């Protein structure tokens, strides 16, 4: 066993907590040797309730990003957030992190893939009425959407994309936009806006963002291409955000 490997394991134990780390190891061995064909549970000190994880999917990679690498600890210093919107909620791990960290916050999670959404709902149901979940895609304007048939990224469950339905094609969902989510939430501002929507950020920040962007206090986004980065940076230019990075995320905090 190398020193680097030992340090990695120690870091994982610190991130998850001792008992959750042992569960994580046990589930890893179970996955390797017994190959479960149904979701199993993982726990973390940063998630109030156990989380379902599907075998042979990208779920474990998402769990590692959020609860071991702790990419969203860049927002741990946010004080008393009211509304959190999780765009690209996947299976609910980031939402569970936020709902655990900020016990008084209200959260809206949006995820377009029905299979991911089913697990998201199961993972968030223990949080009761503190969350709302929508099986839809984030867009800049009203539109009918379908899941894209084109492979994005590695093509796994964490890389689902949407596109507008073509003429004559039946839409699988009706798009939602961030401004409408905020207007219907009962809140004046979005305390934390998390966006991980697999390239659709070019649409979201290409038009109509002016209607809501000045009502966002903290924004964390994964930008998936140079085009995405260019469109996003142009959109927030001069709006008073301080930019930092956390892993693959661009973190924007509004200056006081």
C-alpha cells in the first residue's frame, strides 16, 4: 500500500465520517464481488438521510464529487439562504447536500431524465415539504423539449441532455426557465443557484437571463465547453460577481 493511496483513503474517511466511510468501503466490495442489480445505500456526514446509488451507473462518481471531493463546500459560508435552485439535479445528491447544510432553506430541483428523476425523488422525500422536484429541462424561454439522442460527454447518466422538439415531434416535457421558478417560489431572490445542465447553459445565458440574473446572490456552474464559458462570461460581465473555482465548478458570489 503506497503512501499516496493511504493518504487518499484517509482523506475519504475525513470527508465522509468514520461510519459512512466504512459503509462506503463495504458497498464498494459488495459492488465488486457480488454485483448488485438494484440500488444500494450510501451515507455521509453531509447528508442527513441515506442516499440511493444505482450500480453500474455514474451515481457513484457524483457521490464522490459531492461528498468526498466536496465541490460544493465553496458555498458553505453562505449565511441563512432562503431559496436554492438546483438545475440539473441528477439523482439528488447536490440537493441533499444543500438541504442538510442549510436546514431552513427551501429548494427546487430540476432534472429532465425520468430515470434520474425517480431516484432524485426517493433521495429527497425524507426532507418533506422543504423541496419541490420538477422533471423538466432548464431553458431560456417556453419550449417543448425532448431528451437528446446525441451522446454528450461520456454518455452516462450524469450527462443527459435535452433539445427543443422539432416540428411534428411530440415534446416529452415543457421547459422551465429560472425567472419563472423564482417568480412562482414566493421568494424575492435566489440565494444559491446551482447549474449543471450539460451544455444547455449556452441557451440559458444566451437570452432572457437579464430578467432574473440580478436577483441571484450566489451562482455555481459547470461550464462544458469554450462556447459555454464565453456565453456565460459575457452574460455576467459587469454584474458584480466575484469569481473563483472549485474543482470543475465556476463559483460566482455577489459582492456586497
